[in-house]
C-alpha cells in the first residue's frame, strides 16, 4: 500500500511517500521545508507567518515527494494537535487531493505520528512504552497494539521542549532552544569540569508519571539573578539544566516500564534528538530493564516530518480506518485516543 503523508502542524511543511507491506514500511521519499530561519528573529514560531509559508510551500513539497512515484493508494494528514492555521493548510490540501484523485484519506494525531517514527525500519512488540518529548508535549504513553493507547502521564505545565526554549532565552542563546542549550552543555562536558550549580529535578519522586518543568525554568531564572558572573558560566548552567530534564524523563520512563512490563521502550518527538537524553535512556534501559529493547528513531525522524505521518497512516489504512474527506476537520487540541 502506497501512502502519501502530509504534515503542517507547526512550522515545517512536509510530505512523504511510504510503501507499506505487512509490518514493514519503506520510505520512498521524505521532503521537509523548514521555517526555522524565518522564525529565529522572533524567538519562536509566529502562527500567521507559519501559515503563510505553508501556503507557499505545500504544493512544491508534495510535488517533490511524488516526483518518482507512479501511484498512491491513500493520503494521510495531520489534523491535530498544533497551530490551527498551519493545520488547515495541510488538511485542506489533503481534502482537495482526495477528491481530485479519488483516494481515501486518514486523519492523524500528530503525536501518533511521532510514535510511528519508531516503526520505520523497526517492528516493535507490545506492550510498548513511549516517551514523547517535544516543544508542545511531554507524555508517557502505553501502547498495547496498533492504534491502542493509554496516556500514563503528561506535563502539568511546560513541555520539555518549551522549557529548553525558555532556558535558552534566559541564557541569551537564541532559538531554537534545545540545540542551543545542548551545544553549550556539551562544551562544558568536554572541558571535563564538575558542575557546582544545582537545579531541582521537578516531580522526580512524585509517585505518578506526570511531569512539570515550569518550576525548573524559574529555578534557573533565580539562579542567574543571584549570580553576578552567570554570563561566564553559561555552559555550566546549560549543562545542569539539560541534566535535570533528562534525569526526570529517564527516571519516570524506567519506573513506568517496570510497572507495565513493557517489551519495548520507544522515544519520540523533537527532543528525542537530544544526545544526552538518548544516551542516558539507553544506559538506564540496559541497566534496569534486562528483557526490554530500546528503540529510538533516526535523528531525521525525530523532528516534525511526514514520513512518520505516512507510516502511521499506513497502519490505520491497513485497518481500513479512513475518514470521508468531507468530514475531515482540524482540531488544535486533539487528544490521543
């Protein structure tokens, strides 16, 4: 089954074509037009600007993805959550193509797409636990079969990616915050120095699987306000902030995996590209989950892309979970079900 995937939930215009056969998916094309340079001067994504760029880019991106493809069997598109004006561009394009080409369409949750990035070149077993970490979401999800999810915990305030952006802003590191903080933290680690700065590990012993990163951001603010020489210690503050986030995420993931006896641990979302998080989770799974296997997507499938949407769309299309194009709607607050 050949699936065209379309993703426009935030500031990446993306299209991909995948070939699904049985439980395997082959990526035929994966095209992403990023708006990072456009939004960098604003310090974050401006919804109206993002939507206008999607309008300009959506057809060229889709045409590029379809360049060497002779046919498609179905269309998969992100319907939420995300920026509503951005989502509308992808959804209306998918509806138009579905009508014009006479193809069935699958409306997808953006988070489900991130989950299925782990199914590219992998065949995970169930039950699986997914740590989804991005700019807008931080969630622990139990997946018992294809399309069957239970949210075990999520952030009560800032998502981890959002916290990285705010930390970078406080430290004067620019946008996007995650890579900027990670780069400075890596410099401190390479210098083989020991951090004397301490930040809290919020909710690490809360007894549940929820997260909170707003207080960590505030703790960083207070720390640099007290430190007259903080500008000379930016790499150290970045290192400690990154460690605090990673330790909380890894601790709760391992705890949930043990409770639910998961066969696979999966990492997804833009923050899954963070090297420290990947390494710490890998070590923790190896040390504490002897029978579980860790699956982490390639870097190019962590940030927003359409290959993950097309892959998720294949498994839903295989189960004939289509939506009539006339009923396809955007939902900026769509929950994972």
